[in-house]
C-alpha cells in the first residue's frame, strides 16, 4: 500500500509540474502577442530589384480592416484586402532614329525614391495608413527588362507612396549597347505616388536623347 501511495503522489506531482510548464508557456505566448499588438507601426521595405516575380510580390503590401462583433458561430470571416502602396508601369516607345531591336532588352530603373515605409498597426491611430520613412535615403528600384515582344504591356514595380520633387531624375533606361537615357521631372511639377493607385509611364527614346 505504501508503494502504491508513493507512486500516486509522484504521478500527481508530475501532473502539476506539467500544468505549471504549460501555464508558463501560455503566459510567454500571450506576452509576445501583447507586444506585437502594442507596436504602433510595422516596417516594410521595397526590394531593390523587382525584375523577379518573387521580389515583386514581396514588395507588395496589403491590408484589411479588422472585422468586429464576429462570433465563432457566425461562420467564415470575410476580409477585404487593399494594396496600400503604389504600382508603376513603364512602357518604352521607339522614337526618331531607333528601331525595336535598339530598345529591346533595355534595363529600366525607377530612381530617387525611398523604399522604406511604416504602416499603422491594428487598433492604433490611423490604422492602415502608410507613411514614407524619414530616415531612409532615396535609391533606385530595378523594374526589369523591356522587350517589345514579351512585355508589350509594360513592366511594373511597387513603390512606396511619396512625393518626388521637381527637377529630380525619376527614370533611367540603359540599352544593351550601354547607352543611358534619363527622365528628369519638369521644374514646374512634383510627382506624387498615392496609396492604392496605378501609374503608367510611356517613355519615348530617340537618338537625340
């Protein structure tokens, strides 16, 4: 009887220890979730090269407003996601003195743009709003390679919503012969990229530049 009682006591002790360990793990997990929810903003970075689909997709940022007053017995939750950044489509067009073979396989870049932003997290003021980083330096994004046969509808990149000031270079196109074309924003205009918008630019290349 003594041996049986001692065995039962050991089993009970193991059970309590197991519960305590599970309780502690639960507390740690709850703390991690609380810290994530308390974060005012979440950081997001654009990829420098978006010519590959994986990099393009990783640069995108989508957000859905939370659903309130939904019970477990109400069925599936319907979330409406929106693209929170800007999409820029670039097309190349043959100008005076050039033909299709001259501009095919040209590399296109978007220049002088900031690639970092923050998005206000769930439950915080301005939830879902995107702000361009004030600490990140402007740099370039490689959109991809233009080809009149395989990409006639243009090549695209994701850009953080922001204002690019007048007189700044916005695009760079390098041909396979290493000739470089640059597009400068006119002195009278700023270029504004807004959230959830798509912008299409057609760049005409000529031998004159």
